[in-house]
């Protein structure tokens, strides 16, 4: 039971870290602590002053410690996957800072987002396994990667868009895509549309509901970014929230099919 409870704590913190990452982008705190990660001088005091980047790094560090505890206390395939995903999230998080600084390509931002979502999913599955549900990470990945589902590709391209604009550039009016940023945004949107069609075909109605909400918030994000590229606001955090809820819905819909 404790194992299961720790799983939902780790998953919740991983999800919170993702949302905080969106708030960091939304309010222009991307490089507020520089490119050194995860620690910086007086980070706790900075967090108490309301810097979301400091909170983001502290939350990510706690998830890392929980991941290590899981690996030591209950070694298994899924805890190894969780630990590896945390390590990759951390390494790619450092790389993301250099993406924002213009020293690395935007692909690292996309890979970071995939690693972060995998961490969230892994510990959510550990929680569900503790409740007696027969779910595993491979089953989820089949729903998230194998065409025509494309969820991970949608997440990846969303990260690429963020990396290309470096949290400061507008996307512009995308009628006929021009330049890498607009093409990345267009591909992101196309993959999202394919994903919507896929969940309709699968009769994943809960997933569809959250996906439609996510797409609607995504359009608000597009508008907010063009209006104020440096500080598009809370819409970025909300977009991440609905992305997480979409992931949860996929898992719940899969459980409904199994049982």
C-alpha cells in the first residue's frame, strides 16, 4: 500500500513539475536562474519569492530522489524505467537551458518533454499496479507511439516549437508555413488532429474530451504567444495540464477495455 501511495506522490510531483515548466515559459522565467542545473545558490529563498523556475527545479529534484528510493527498495523493470526516465529528464533539462540560450538545437526540448511525460506515466502506473490493476508501461507506449495514435509525437513537436521560439519569439500567422518555427507548429497541429481522429476510431471518449479541451487551450496558447511572445501567461501551464489529463485518460480508457 505504501508502495502505491509513493507512486501517486511521485507521479503527482512529476506532473506538477511539467505544469511548472509551462508556467516558467508563460511568465518569462526560462533563464531566470541561468544555465546551471539543478542547483543554484539560495534556490530555496528564490523559490519562496515566487520564481517558478526555482520551484520547477526543486520539484524535479524531489522526483529524482523518490525515483532512486523506488529503485533501491523495489528493483523491477518499471522502477528501472522510472529511474532512467528521470535521469534523461534531468540531462535533457540541462540541455533545454542551452536550447533557450541558443547553443543547442530545439530537438533537445522535444526529447525533454517526452522524458518528463514518461516519468509521470511510469509512477502513475506503479500506483495503479499497487491497486491491483494489470497495466504496464509497454501497453501505454503502444497507445502513445504506434501510429495512428501519435501522442508522443505531438508532445515532441510541442517541445520543438518551444525550443525554436526560445520562449521569446512569436509564431506569427500560420496560413502558409514559413520558416522552421511555423513548420514545426503546423506539424504539431497536424499530429494533434490525427490523434483526435485516432481516439474517435478507438472510442476513447474520455480521452477525446480532454484532447478537445487541450486543442482548444492550444489555440489560446497560439493566440497568447503571438500577442505577448515573452509572457503569454497561464495558458501555457493549462496546456500542459490538459496534456497530462489526456495521458491519464488514455490509461483509464485502456483499463476499461481490459476489464
